[in-house]
C-alpha cells in the first residue's frame, strides 16, 4: 500500500477539478420589444449609433432559451413603451426569501420602472419593501453566502446600503466603484457560487475586476475572497463579469476568452451567449436577469 497522503501537486489538481453543484434558479426577464438607445446615462450609450430592436429581441431570446434548457424557471414582466432600459431587469429590485426591496432609480429616464417592477412583485406574491433611498436593485446588490455585497459610487447610494441591511437583516458590505464604465456592481463582480455549503464559505466564490474598485474595497475583496478569480481588463471591458451562474453553468459573453478559460480551470461550465446589441445600452447577461429567491 502506498502512503495515502496526497502530494501537494494532487491537491492542486483536486481544487481545479472541484465538483460544482448546479442549483435551481428562478429569474425575472423582460423582452426588449421597445429597446433602443435614446438617452445617455452611462458611457456605453450613444444615441447617435443605430440600434436593431429585432436583433436585440433575438439575442435576448437565446438567453431566455438557454435558461430554460438548463432547467431554470423564467418569469416575464411586460415591457412598457417609452422605457427602453426595462430589459435590464436586474435593476428592478432585490429579492430574498419572498421579499422584494424595490428600486428607486438615479436617473429620471428610468424612475417609472421602479413602481412597474413593484407592481409585478405584488401581483406575483412577493412582499414589497418600498425604498426611500436611491438604489438600482440587483445591479448593485449581490448575495454571496450570507452577506450582501453592495455597490456605490455611480448609482445606488451609501444610504441605500443601510436600508438594505434593515430590510433583510443581513450583513451588507459596501464597495465603492471608481471606473465609470463599470457603474453597476454586477459589471465588476460575478457571483459564481453563492452557497455556503458543507465546505463552508469556501464554496461561496466570486470573480471580479480589481481596478473597478477603490483601494479600500480592493482590500476588502482580497481579504474576504482569497480564491476569487481576478479577470483581465480585456474580459471586464466586454462585460465578461456581467454573467449568471447556477453554481455549475456560467452564462458569459463569447468575447470574454480569458475568463472562459479561468472558469473551465475551476471546474465551471461556461455557456456562451452573445448580447452585443444590448451592450449598446450598457448592459449584458446579468443586467437582463433578476433572481427571484423564494
Ligand atoms: N442603460 C441601463 C442603465 O444605464 C443599463 C443598465 C445595466 N444594468 C445592470 N444591471 N448593470 O441604467
């Protein structure tokens, strides 16, 4: 019999091929029937560039079909004419345990979306916590394990982080975004596995773009997630991090080549979906996806 203690080399290999566990997801999406870029509220939006609404709908449909093919549930909210950004449902609220904390948008152009999403939540059996503070929902709030990472700097305010903590009774970790291209937290952090399983916090893991954050926030992330994937600027700039994970499958942009390789190396299954048309509005896969946690 050989000595059973694994060689250091073997330990590394084991980490790399770690078994990933797919969790069921329920999402809220909005077909981009009225999608266009008619105003500028982030550096990606250029109203002079033409948009192709039919193409946006086809690309969106491929994301919708992908979720269903993976066994997830997708609910739909009716698109409203004159609200072209409604396709980015991640901004519509933040939902845990059947309670939806409503959104209160920073810019006038999107303000009417807040009540529209709250109506949908009420009509679909969620308790709604109406927001007093400006916040853009899951665009800036990410549940990782038992903590909520919360972004500020461009959209959601620091005061909304306090409100969020009161609504859900959870630890809220404030992070400051500093690069205008990455104006929502979900453009700079991807939650790969939010579950604190038998392996403890080890399984709750993220990927992020370091320089999208100020120094204080970088230090917090490095301390909390020593095993996080750090992505390149090239992958961040194609919204590679704006992705949705079910713990095993990670839906990402086909342009994020380096991130795709990093995910494979960690035992995740990257699934490529191209939302190039929706990137003209400054949004990607995660932006078009709001998780409904019952
Ligand atoms: N045009 C939208 C805005 O600027 C894009 C929102 C993207 N959503 C997101 N969760 N990052 O508000």
